[in-house]
C-alpha cells in the first residue's frame, strides 16, 4: 500500500508562509536559516521552498537554540554533530546485526 504524502514526515508539503504562521516567525527568518544552511527545505519545480514535518521539527529546535543564545553557525554545527551521532549509531546497529549482536573484542 502506497503512503500518502501527508503520512510521510519527509514529504515537502508546507510553504514558507504556512510554516512562518505555524511557528510565529517571519518568513525572512526562515529564508535566513536556509541561506545559512541551518535548515534546507526542498525546492518546488518553481523554486519555492517547501518544508516537511521533519524540517518543521528541525526549525523548532533551531528556534529554541537561537533563543538560548546560539548563533546560526553554532546551530548548524550542532545539527551536523547530531547527524554524525545518528550515522554512527546506525553503523553500530548494522555491525551488531552483521555479527549476531556481539561487537565485543576478544581478550
């Protein structure tokens, strides 16, 4: 059975205006986060930014960090490090699965 777009958290369904209204921020702020590569939405065929529910969650995280005093560069770096951790966790899970769950070294 095919998933509908609204069921997919990564489906780019929301415009800049819709997201700005949802998060109570200015559209220019969202464009700035994109320009500084903090949260990069998908572009429609016409070049308009389209956000997924996943990206809206990332925007909420970015807003919280900025409110706590982080710069855009710091937020971008935090997001990069979080992705590295997720990638490493996935690699560990793959290694465990390939080795029958045992990744300990023999002494």
